[in-house]
C-alpha cells in the first residue's frame, strides 16, 4: 500500500465553520476513520494509507473515496481509504476566542524649530490606541512638583481643562500610522518646564517615564529627578531662560502675569536646541481568533473523530481529556494517542497541533472510543497563556444522529458579541477541580444528615478542598499573574456556617488589631481589653488580634523566650484565657500573635554565644540556622531572610517543626485561640507555615510579609507588581493556607494620598494595584499597625488622611484590619459608619470592584454594584441609571454611597 504524509492532505482542508450544530449530516463520501500509529523507515510521522488522488479526508475533501485513519499503540497515525457508509457529523462549531497579546512600540518626544522664534514640541506613540496627552506646565518660581495649566495659546485644538492644573489633548493619527500631538511653545511666557503623562483611553492605563511624569525642561535650574526628556549636557536643560527674576516668594501665576505685563522684561531664550528622544512602550491588546471543531461518528468503526482547527499563531497545544458517566470530569482515555502527545500529571493529555503549510494556523485530528460522551479541552499557547471559551472548557459532545439537538452556548452567540475577559483563562482543570470540590461538599452534607459525630471527617474533607484550591492556583499562576477570583457566594440572607478552607475564614471577616506599641506598659492590658469586648462587637468586628502572649526579652513580646510561659507584660495566662472567653461570648474570634521566626536563648555555648534554649522546648544549637554569623547555629541554612537581633530558628529540623506544631495545638486548646497572626514570615519558607496550619487548623491566619516597595530616585514607582508578586509567592508557598498583610496597598495609598496622585490606585489592567487586585481572599488590607504607627511611627500613614484610607479598605475586597488607636480616637464615629455599611451591604473578601475613576485628584469605584465610593479632593458622583444612590458616609475628601 502507498503512504504519504497526512499533513500534505490536511493542509488543504481548512474549513471556516459557521456557529451551528449539525446532526445526521452526510456531506461527503463514506469513510472509516480509525487512528493507529505506524513507524516509517525514517521517523515517526502521520501517514496516509491510500493514493492521494482517491483519498477523501474526514475533514471534508471532495472526493468519491473515503479515508480511514487507523491507530496502534505507537505515536504515528495512518489513514486508510475504504468504501463504506458515510460518517455522521454530530457536532460542528466555530468558537470565537480572544487572545491577549503584547504590542510593542515607542513613545517619542521631538522639539524642532519652525521659524526663528517659533518652536514646536511633539509627543507621539507608534502603537494604535485612543491616546490622550495629560499635561501641564511649571512656571519659573514654582516649588514642588505641582502642575499648572499652560497659557491659552499653547493649547492645541481639541484640548480641554482638567480642574485648574492640567490639560488633556487627544493624539491624532498620522498618515504613517503613528499617533501624535503638537504643542506650539510660547517662548514669551514664563514656562519653565512642560510635564505630561500619556493616557490610553481604551485600557485606562497611564504611561510614565521611569515611574514619574515626563518633564521637558526649558530653563537651567529644573531639578533632575531622573525623568527629564531632552536635557543637554552643558546646559542642564534644553535651553536657557534669561532676564526672568526667580522670586521664590511669588507663585508661578504671579510671575507669569508680571512677566507678560512688563514692557521692560524681555525674555530671551539662549541655547534652545532641537532634539528627538524615544522610549520603548508595550501595551496589552486583544486579538480575535477562532477555534473550529468538527466531530463525526464513523458507522464502520463507531469511533468519534474530532478535528480541531484554529487560526491562532505560533505553537498551539491542546490540553485535553475525555468525559463519561454523565459528567464533564476530565479523564484520560486509553491509548492510542495522536503524535506529540504527552501525559500531564496523570490528569490530562497534551497534544501539539500541526502547523498549516500556509502559516495561517494549526490543526489536529483525534480518534476516540465511540462509547465516550464527550471531549473537554483548553488551548495552551505558551507557559503563561491559556484559552478557553467564555470562562469554561471547550466541550465537544458525542451524540448520534438520532439524538435530539443540543444547542451550545457558542451557537447562540453572534460573531459580533463582545468578548469578555473570561475568554482568556489559565485553567485546564476547571471542571475537574470544581467537580471534586462539589463531591467533597456532598460528603459533608451526607455526614451531617447521618447525625453522627463527624467533626474529624469534615475537617479532613475541608483540608482536601483546600489542597485542590491550592493546586488550581499553582496551575493557573503565571510569571506576572493576573488573578480574577470567582467563587460560589453565599445567599444574601445568610453568612456561611462553615469555613471555605482552614485559615481563610468565611470571607466576611473584619479584623481589629487589639493593641498598640505601648499597651504592655499598664501590665493589665488583657483586663482593659475585656471592658471593650461588647463595644467592639457592636461596631461590627468579627476577629480580634491580640499581642504576643509569651515570656519575652522585649516587653512588647516580639523577642520570645519560653514559649510555654504565657505570663507576659500584658497580663497572666488566666487573664488571657478569660479575655478570649469574653470575646467569644460576643461573637468575636481571637488571633494569637505567633513569633515563629526567632527565639531568644536561655544559655550561652562554650564560645559565649547565646544559642541554647531552656524551658519545655530545651533546644540546642541545631535549632539555629547556620548562616547567621551572630549565633553560630549548627542547623541548615536559612530558608528566608535573617532577623539578626535573635537566633533564627531552623524550621527544616524535624524536631523543631514537631515542637512548634505541638505548641500551636496547645495554644488552641489551652487558651482558645481561633487562629494566628504570624510575625516576620519573610524569615522562613511558606511551606513550613502550611505544615503548621495543617496541624493547628486555624479559623483564620495572616502572615506579616513586609519588605520595601520599588522606588526610583526616592520616588515610588507606579508599577509595584514585583512587590506584590513576592507576597503572593509566599501565600502560594503556604498553599493558600494563610493570607498576608497587603503591604503593597498600604504603600501605594501613602503615595497616592500624600502627593495627590490618585491615578496610582489603578494598575495597568484597571484593577486595584495591591495584593487585593490579584488574590483578594488572601489579602488583609490595613493602613496602620503597632509598627508603622503608634509611638514607633516607622511608616506612619499621611497625617489627616487616615479616613480616606479606611474609606478605601472598608469598601473594597480583601479582609480589612483596623488599628486600635484609630478606633478609639476622633475617627470613631466615621469608622463605625463604614463598618456598619460593610456589614449591612455584605461586602466580603471576594467582592467585585469596578474602578470608575482614577485620576490625579480623585479615585472612585463601585463595589458589588451596591456601594460606590470616592476619595480625593476631586469631584465624583456615581452614575445615574437603575440604581438609586444615597450618601451613607462622608468626611474630609471622601464620600461613600449605597444603593437602595
């Protein structure tokens, strides 16, 4: 029999399918398709067992002969011709998909002289988009970094004012495809510099220079903060402005007025030079593609033959499994498999599609058992890009011609239906994991109905759910991830009775830090706190964070010594236990502050180094990491950063982990703690935290992963993805068993409020820029704590703007934490109102936030379509429509509405 590569035939068969479902269609000559593998003499390849002239492809070749594809246990499929009954088309679908790609180009700035005293400044961009130049000027004599509006004659047509400090001008498309705006410079004014950022109206993204505003200097003494464009060495700026008195006591507007009105003040520009400068820019753009799927049933073999064709560029891998037993749970079929098929974690198969000869996409052919009910798949473009259809796996049902038609969702959607972000997914196991979780939930319900003591069984099931969720996160995550958390939320009338998973609570928690840096001084803090239990409960708090309970070298408790000695500067162990009981009575859970990274020693070794421990946990120097030179440990190297003030504990030691787990369990039983606040978790691997959480089974746990944000020349960068990525990496290392304080959000709020730069509160994708924008259910948001505020003041929130911060975190997703000092201060009533609103509207850690405005002087968002808020001095009102908005809380530079 003659053989030819199947690719040479299949490449001529690419059909553009319409969005319809067919049943019982006989559109070509009979064929028998049965995949089998075969080795050729030179290599493994797909071959056709027929002559070219007489072959008819299963994909729709117009020929009188049929083609059968046979398969064996090897990786090479062959296609044989045969004369038989026509196969039935049981499914035919064209799925639209949207691929997010990165377009790269440039922003350019050009200064040129048109006439002797006529100069033009042009700003352009080479990437298509709806570009807006957001710009202003600085006048001679101005101080600081504030913008002013330019003179009227400098404003290009189509410009419009933004408050009293900026102008926005649309860029126009040029014939060569670039987008550009040109500003005529007024050289007779007292303009010292022109400032701008480029705004993409399509995505809401702002493009800056090195994390700051672009600045084009026009005089010598404009300070260089690393963001100057076109400055020439030797001049210190593009040119020089002479004969203008630099009077610092006058405002820029006053100087401009004097300069323009005085006939004696002639302005001369010396050394003004032409320049052209460009900076690289990238933008995420959506490209529309399609995936065409045809399934046929061969009567002769009863095989299901599936062809997949797509116009997606590059290498495309089908990540697939089969379905049976009436569910869409992924299963691995029996061999044979198509060529270039690999097994993935015993959960799915991966088959790389073959490239088309004309370079317009790729295709693949799958032969599956006729008894299967369907095929599930997603497409993998690269390590970070997965595609599915409208948030769900592609599903191909195998139905006979006599079956009643089943309308698919794609068949009901027009080709012009707008795409949603859910069309781009990082999941290949959506249905499998959801099905497993649902089955486990059914197990819980089943055990409850039996009315037996099944607490341990239920805990085990919940742990399994937690592991599945962690596995899903590990698979979905990319190098620079974008998280969109979705969950099955509880009904609006009820809060959940059980935890979603250990360590993460119900999702409706509001945390109160129940101490400050000075609370230990009275020696009776536990007793003082007990008196406030009812008040804190009435305010709406559900979780209380208590200070470290152990004996400590430092009075605040963060240098623990004997872990089992719970008589501290805050009170006795009995007072602690009584405090926990009283808060439990008013419905508040209690977190213990567990310092696991380091421990102060009781004794010195033979070299006079403090690294030997006493008490119940009498460890020797094997419990101390080996790479901290201060304490001469004999353990392994640290799995994190060292805290040099005390011996860092080596959590890789089995005896250390065993003792810590026993201690945490003892604290849960003896004291009654419901969970943990974990100190300095940067010091040890998050996988150890997972081990400790598994053992102690906390209701809620949060780690303090605090390191520095990104700064350039002393100014905070706009993009803080690297910072929040490190926090997310730690949470992921715990398998999601604990959340983390959202230090990223705190830092960005600092810069936004302090410098009136509210545009910082939206990342390039229009999401909150902190951890809460990526993994909200694990983000504990805060604006102050005992370290950053109180009497330490290491990183105090901008003074007088605390309520703007609380208006943000108490309306947004994540789990908000309120500092004790702020509750019992002049902010009491305003915080109480925000707490009441959050509980009344049932906002939770996974609430959906839609950012409505993110500009220089105002940030506004709508949460769960029930609450609208704005912070900043700028104006905002929620949009009119079906919602009837009423003001719920307002104060200095913030306002919150709720729908009624």
